[in-house]
C-alpha cells in the first residue's frame, strides 16, 4: 500500500511539474477573407479564427489546434451532379517540434490533420516542415491523401518578412513590416483544379500588441480559375498571447 501511494505521489508530482513547465500560447484573429494557398476558404467572406499551442516542458515539442469558420462544398459535382457535404467549420490539429538554433536560424517540423466536422469526407493528414534564416522562411508540406482523394499533394513555398523602419523615431513607422510569400502546389490534375502557384504580398503594422495586416493575393496555372482563386485584397486583425 505504501509503495502504491509513493508511485501515485510520484506520478502526480511529474504531472504537476509538467503542467507548471508547459507553455501556452495562442492567437485570435478576424479576417475579411480566409485565404489558404491562394484560394478563399470562405467564398470571399469574413472569418473568425483562433489558435492555441502547448509547448511541452519548454522542450520545443508542441501540440496545437486551429479553428475557423469556412464555407465550401455548396456546388454540385460537375460529373455526377450530386451535392457534396457542405463545410461550415474547420479544426486543424498539429503535433511537432520547433527549435531556434541561434538568432538567425530556426526550424519547425510536424504533422497536421485537417478536419471539417460538417464535411468529414474532406478530412486528411499532412506532414510539414520549415527552415527560417533571418527574414526568410522556406516551407514544405506533403500528403499521400490530398483532400481525402488518395492522391499525393506537395506544397513548397518561400516567404519573407522585413521591418521597414527599424531605427525610426516616428511612431507611425515603428513596427511596420512588409512581407511576401510565393508557393507552388503540386497535385493531381483532377483535384481542385490541378497544380498551381500562389502569391501574396502584405503590409503589417503592430499597435499596442495588435497586428493589422493588409494583403493582396493571386494564383496562376490552375485548371480553372474562379472568383475564389483570382486576385483579391483582404484585411486581418490579430492578437497573439502567451
């Protein structure tokens, strides 16, 4: 009995120590258009989003969840004319490892599951990774079940974020960043318009810890180009917390 009590106390101590050492971080956002790889996930309508991450024992290993409203799947299949499941919400679950080697270099690697509670036939899993050097970030993702079609999907991108006026004395010019990203999505020609490139430019200003971003995005090379993947401008307000 005494041994069992010691074991229970030991486990309780480890759990409590883990919780005390764990680091939570998160983000809430409102955007006028939820853009993912150049394509609107809300039919060019606004979205409210939230993200919560849990860093285990400050080790770099983490789990996270992202949530947003979405809106797609309302149009019938062009071949069967059957109505697909309509997605109204999205929840993405990730587990991974991130590490900063020094002030210049960093990396992130993990696995993410995209889920749509109202349209579970779209659920699928994807592996991802990125390497950051100063103001540049290269990212790569792969799935063997792209959009739950049983086909491969590859995505590679390169992003940049640069502070425009580092030493300025003018308040309006402080914490002002210019950013850009270019990516290419390789997928089966019968899946979501086939392979295509996407581009984004953004201007971000931070005021009292709140981020205001104005972005423009476009795609090229899709098998079809509709109003949800054409050029568009959108605005995002976000707040990060720890």
